[in-house]
C-alpha cells in the first residue's frame, strides 16, 4: 500500500476528484456548440413562423379590405454565458474530515437581442404593386411546381388568339363566369401536358440581322464585329450582313421550340413583339401531345399585392368553384383539380391540427391541411412564401448580426 499517496489524499481530498473536474470542464466546452445549434434552429423556426403568420394575416386583411403591412427581423444577436463550479463537502453521517463528497455546479444564461423593422418605403411598395416578370414564373416552373397552381395564383387573365371574346381576354376572376371557366380550362390543359412531361418553357431563340455598307467598316472595327456577330460579306452590293442570336420572350409549348424554322420563329416574334415582360406566351400545336385542342395566346401576370387580394376574396364573396376540364384535354394526373387556389379553414376556436393559425376578430384562420387537397394547399402556401421572398427588398440591418457564446 502506498502510504505516502494515502496521506496526500487525506490532506487534500479534492485530488481524488480531479477526473470529475476534468469532465466538468470538458462538458462546458461541449455545451457551446450544442447551444449554438439549438439557437440557430430555434431562431430560424421563429422567423419562418413569423413570416408565415404575416402572410396569412395579410390575406385576412385583404379580405376585410384593411391595409397590408409586413414587418421583418433585421438582426438577431444572442449571447450565451456558461459557468461551472466545483467543491467538496463532508459526507453526511461520516466522521468529520474523514470523508469528502464532490459538489459540482453549472449554469447557462441566454441574452437574445432581436431587431424588428417595418418593411415599407417606395421601393418595396413598387415591388409589391409591380406584376411578376415572366422569368420568375419560369424559374418556379423549372422547380416542378404544377403549372395549374402557378398560373391560378400568379396570372390575372389569359388572352387567346382568335377567341370569341371581343378582346380575347378571359379573367381569372370567379365573379366573371365565362372568363373564369375558360381560364381554368386552359391552365388544366397545360397541366395535363405537364403531367406527361411534354410541356416546354424556354426563351424563344431569335436571330437579329443587320446590313451595313462594307465601306463603313475599318479593319479594327471588323475584328470587333466578329467577336459579337456572325459576319458575312455580300460582294453583290458590297455590304456586310450581321447576325446575332438573342433570347426572346419565354414561350410555353407542347413541342421543342428549338425545332422551329426561322420563319416560324419570326411569326411568333411578330405576335408577341409588343408584349410586356409580365406576359407569358404559349403555343399549343396539333401533332404533339395535347394538340387535340390547339391554342395560342398570352398569360398576363399580376402583382404580389393582387395575389393577396385574390386569395382574400376567396374567403368570402369570390370563392372559386369546380370547373371541368375541356373534353379535348388529356387525363390529368390523379384528377387533381381543386375548386380553390388555396383553401382556408375558418373557425371560432384554434384549429388543433393546423400547421399554424392566426386570430382576427375572435375568429381563427389557417391553411386547410386536411382532406384530399392537403398537399395542394401546402404547396400553394409554399409558393406564396417564395413569391413574397421574390418581392421583399433587403431589410435594413441594425448593427452586425451575430451569435456570441462566452464561457
């Protein structure tokens, strides 16, 4: 027996507990990344829920014709303080000074600072009122969103060439029965083509051509032209023909637009030459899938403000209703054809199974996530969330965003 070590332990009983002290110090170090992970996830969830509830409450505001307003979190600074302590105390019931028990302690304090700012101003208001561009719709379409859902939410009308309407416009408005039903049938037709993976949404490839006198081209300028254009010399009239490929407007088709001849491209270009950046051209031709109902025209997109108003009206006076597909439309996958673009659940008490809900004038509103169209409604709200992110401007930052951990 090592009597020397035994005497040292009796003189300083804490030496026997040094492994526990080491474990305590190591544990305090492990808690730091754990706290960081928990904080990041918790704050991320809180901000996401806040934006989601704001979107829902603004739909309800639009329904009640109240002003629409958003508030954003500009900065989150969280400080974590960790403290650890250790000691020893005589064991209860033992001889005084003969037996010592370790005493460990730790604490953690969190001090978050969250900066909240209103999202407002001329720039945001313009973006809120400006119609979405065709590029944003095709970006979402390439993420495999249902074209039926996209157009029902984002398009205010469809204009068909050679239509029976005087102006060829069919509005996406349930109060306009003729226009609404035609609009729904057109987007259902596109959805059936998409279900068969035969729907294309690509820029129309165009070629611009210019003729310039050869005498106006110097040697240096000729080299510059060759970098940007396809140059061909015409000896008959001593001129140069310049050709340049450009991306035209977005075109939705049931065929590969790259197979079009130059003449067909030019004809389509003339049809949409005066179109706006918020217009989506479509051309469904016979001889391809879905060609039993050939059609061509333009979808006119609306603004985010109009989308909120459209969804708000669906809570009352302008609810959507069932519209059968056209007999010429191919089968739709799972016969998915909801009456509403986004269905809401309205009740006098908080819905227990809702993803989230808001309260307005003693009534509770939530996105309906029950029934056969639960997935559709969730996709619709996810789409609304993304459209908001495409609309909102950068939120002014207050200070430097940070999460600080101190020990």
